[in-house]
C-alpha cells in the first residue's frame, strides 16, 4: 500500500487502521518511496515507555509553567 505524504497528513487515522489489518504502508514523497511504517511487536508495545513526559520536571525555571511561557512569548526586542 503506497501512501503519499499528503495522504498521511490528512488521513493518518485510516493509515493506522490499515496497520491493524496487517498492511505495511510505504510513504511516498513526490512519487518516490521514502519510508515504510511497520507496527510494533507485542514485546515492543509492552516495553515502550513515555520517556519524554516529565523529563523537565526537576528544572527550577519550570516550576511555574505559565510564567515560563509568558517569558518565552515576550518579544525579543522592544521597539
């Protein structure tokens, strides 16, 4: 099954459903195959961890997330 990058962007749910049916879609970009999506094995699913969540929990500057976001969104230069 070939899926263009545009189809992957707009029809991700359908592509993932095809994975559950055993398909291994090939991603194409401008007509050329660039990648293949394969499902995780059962052992990979069990060992998969959400490694990114909480990785900055001990940073002192992120204790107040709203304040940190406001600081990040400020303009760099005053005019």
